[in-house]
C-alpha cells in the first residue's frame, strides 16, 4: 500500500466517514499510479510514449511500408508512430525529375532515360530500400523492446491495481465495520444521553421534593415553635392559676368548714320546716275543699244570675232595641278643605244624648224655615234599651249583648239583627274589622258561646255546635258557605218540631271560634265575588248567620237546643220604584228590600197585637226573611234589634224614619221567651 493511502486510512476515527467518502472519489477517479509518477511525474503515460516514438521516428528515414504497432498499442499510439511519416517525406513516382536530380540522373523531356542512369537510379533506390528495411528492422526491434517494457509496466500496473483493489476492499470492509461501530457507538451515546437526561430529571424532581419537604419541615418547625411558645405561655398561666387555686382552695376549705357548721344549723331548721310543711299540707287540703265549695256556690250563683237575667228579659219583653250612631268618617267630608272643624260641624246632624247615666235617650234636632219665613227648630226624642254614642267601642256594645247571645246555650232562640240605612254601620257592628278592638258582634258572640260551653262542661253539659250562613237577595236564598253559583239554586225553608231548616244548604259542624272565623271569611269572599257581578250587592241583601246549639247533661239528664241568629239587614233607606229609574235590577232589588223590611215590621206588630189580644195571625210567610226567622221572632224567642244611624245631617230624614221604625219595634211586647229544654231521662 502506498504511504499516502495508508496514512489517509490511519487518520483519526472522528474523520472516518469523511475519509470514506474521499476514498470513494478516488475509486471513481483513480489517481496516477506511483510507478508512472516515479517515471514521469509531470506528464501522462501516453504523451510520454508518443514522445518516445516521435523522437525515434523523426531521426530516421520514413519507412516505405506502414509499420505495424505492438498488439497492446492503441489506435492513437499507432497513429503517433506513423505520424512522422509525412507525405512530403515519401518519394512519389510523379516527381521523377526531382528524384533524378537528387540521384544525379539527367532526364530528357523528349525521350526515355538511358539504362545506366536507370540502373544507377535503381541501385540507389535499392540501397535506399535496404537502408529503409534495415532501419525498419531496427525500428521493429526497438518497438518490440518498447512493447516488452510497456507490457512489463502494464503487468506491474495490473499487479499494483490488483493489490490496490484488495487494499480498497479491505479498507471498505474496515470502513463498514467502523461505520457499524460508529452507528453502535452513536446509538450507545444516544442511549447514554437519554439515560443521563432521565437521571438529571429524576435528580431535579428529587431535589424539588426535597425542597418541598424542607419547606414543609420549616413550616412545621415554625408551627411547633409557635405551639411551644403558646404552651410556655399557657404553662406560665397555669402556674399562676395553680397558685391562685391553691389560695382559693385554702379559702374554700375555710368556707367549707363554716358551711358544715351552717348545714348542721340548717338540718335542724329543715326538720322544723318538715313539720311546718305537713301542717301546711293539711291546711291546703282544707283550702281546696273550701275552693270546691266556693266554686259550687259560684256555679249556683251563675245559674241564679242567668235565671234572673232571663226573668228581667221576660219582664222587659222579648224585643229589645239598641241604637248606635257611627262616628263621622274622613270619607264623609269633602276633599281639599281648609277648615276641617267647620266642615265637620256642617256635616254632622244635630244629635245629643241627654241621658248620660243610663244611656237610653237620643235627641235629634233641626232648624227649618216656616212658610212665613220664620226659623223653626224641631226636636225628636227617642228612648231605647241602650243608646251608643259614636265613640262607643265594639266591646262596649257586646257587653250589653253577651248575656243575650249566651242564653242560646240555655236553650233559647235568639235573634240579633242590625237595621239601618246603607253606610250607617250595620256590617261594622255585626262583622266588624280584623283588629281585635274592631271585631264585631258575630265573632264575639261565637267566642262567648264557645266559652260558655267550655264553662258548662264542669256542670256536666256537652254541646254540639253547627252553623249556616245565608244571603237573601231579591227574595232568593243563597248559601254563603256552599259552592253553587249565586241566585241559581232553589232553597226552601222548612219548619218542624226540631226547628227551622233550609234545604240544600251547607250546615257546618263548628269546632272552634277560629273555625267559625274561617267560615265567615269564606262567606265574605263569596259575597265579594258576587258583588263584582252586581254592584253594592251586600248593601242590597240580607245576610243571616245561624249558630245552632244542642246540649246534653249527663249528670242531670237534661237536654236543650237553641239557635243564635245574627242578621245584617239590607239598607233600610226609603226606596221607591221611581228612584230606581229604568234600571230593572235596581227596581227589583228595591221592591224586594221594601217587601222584606215592611214584612218584618208587620210581623213584629202582629206579634205585639197577639200578645195583647192573644189571638192574631202572624204574617211570617210574607217574606223569606220573616219566614226564615219565624222561630227566632216568635213570642218564645229573644230578639234584639241594633239600630244603626248615620251621624250626617244629610241623612237626618233617613235616621228619623229608622228611629220611628225602631221605636215601634221597641214598644212591642211579644210575650215571654221560653227555654227549649226536655228531660232525656
Ligand atoms: N262604630 C264605627 N266606628 C268606626 N267606623 C265605623 C263604625 N260604624 C261604621 N263604620 C264605618 O263606616 C263605613 C260604613 O259602615 P258599614 O259598611 O258597616 O255600613 P252598612 O250599614 O253595613 O252599609 P251597607 O248597608 O252598605 O253594608 C265603614 O267604612 C265602616 O268601617
């Protein structure tokens, strides 16, 4: 292997790949062989060879025949060998003159040459041919020698080529193996790098974990230090407390000793108290017996009181009349007035209440001009069982009514009705407002009855209560507790021994005052719904709430039944058919109200006459109202009429009419109320 080649292959391993590529180039483009390089470093082999031939051929005479080249000589070599044989150098037959001149033979143009000349020329030519032949032979010998030399060189070159090919193959094998080694080394390096990166990552994570742990530990340490600080403080505090407790313990021990002494004293006192308690128990038992006796006395006194009340009622006659004047309302005054007091004075009717002791009198007065132009003052005085002034409260009114309402628990039929013109306060009196101070007579009476039944339980009475709430509008009965549409269902009034009953109406068992209030609210809402269909319906209809009560006494074997009717009458203002104009509904309403109110007056008048004469037909059937209240208006019932009056001067005439009607009722005596009791034994 040549030194340069060997050296190139022994260069460092890092240049292995690059070197391999260079060697490939060398394979495609072989370098000059070292033998040639040594022989002629600056010129190519062929040029060299041509140069040799030219130098050799150029000196001798040109051969007559084209010399044949060696077998291995290329075409170029052949041409190069014959190149020196220029046409000008070869003698041509055509220029015989020139030849002759050169050989010295003279030639004539007109005849053939002499035989001597020709012979001379021939000899010359033969010698020339011989010399050429000789030169050619020498040339051939030289060429053969050259050929041998060239062949040996070629053989040498082929040997070199073979050796170099082998070296090249070996080098390639080595290169391949080195490349494989390199690839392996590169893979190994990659694997090592990855492993290294993983290890670095693991170490970094580990480091972070450690950092975190250190931070946590530092935090724990900080907390523990804080705890320790607190514990130290607590310890100091505890020490102080222990010191205090020790002092306190000493004090307590001293107190304990003192208390022990006190306990001894108290023990003896306790023994004494036990004796006292025993004595007091005996006293208590005696007192309880006395209370029982007193309660019995009280019950008997209550019975006496009720008997006396009923006796008073009987003596007074069974129709009583209360008169109540409502206060002036802001809505009664015109809006946007400057002098309210003056407006009030002008709006109010002249009403006085002279009887300030018994409150039984009401006096109305008014000034008018006579036909002669003189001022005339008229005064009207009325007396009733009670007169309530505008400032009277619901409670004050009910106080006068409560005994009457309660008497239904004794088996009486009671009827309380509110009479008066529209807006005079009938609904306020009977139903009242939602506030406890404004609650009306119906809820109060219900409360009272429930309370009485509770109280009478101790005397052996058990009661069942039931109620119904009806409306009479245009002489049609509607059930305010029912579900049916108003003015559609036909209800009939039936009277029999057990009392008054209306067909197809809801009669609710009453369990508590709250239950009754819920029913009243329901009735009112039904009425309100109906009122949207027909304006002012509540003013134009009568409402009758009936509470029926039945009681039995297991101790005495008695039984009783009574009814409490609470009636809010339609507005009593004088209505006439012409006032209703063309409104047919209004006309019908007016006729119905007139009919029922005058029927009520007729019934009361007839009852009065009957009690005087003893025999009189009572026209109950003239209206639904009187027929419904028949059992509560008859001689053996208790009836109270509350006359409601408007305080307004504008309503004076209506008030006078109402007062006259109430006086008529008040002056009627309709006999003695009778208890409906029977013995069940
Ligand atoms: N004693 C009173 N104290 C305070 N306000 C009263 C009193 N009496 C009635 N009122 C009020 O006067 C107004 C008319 O009263 P209410 O509706 O009771 O009259 P009414 O005679 O029932 O009328 P209607 O026939 O239209 O039902 C109501 O706003 C009521 O609150």
